[in-house]
C-alpha cells in the first residue's frame, strides 16, 4: 500500500516537487511545494473518505 509518508519520503517525488516549484516561480506563481502538497492531500483524503459506503 502506498501511503502519504511513502510519497513524501520518495527522493523522486521530492525532486519533482522542487523542479515544479522552480518552474512555477519563473511563471510568477507563489510557493507550491510541500505545503501545497499537504493541503491537497488532506482534501483528497477527505473526499475519498466521504465516498466510502
């Protein structure tokens, strides 16, 4: 089973998040790194839990 901790600890994911943040800065966007990832993952978890019957 893949958990959020597994994803957070993945070097590949960390590198992807860093590269994405660098590209977004070039485009003028604000911080979208781990803070944003945490917000989105919590919202996704809440949605998934609401679908369970």
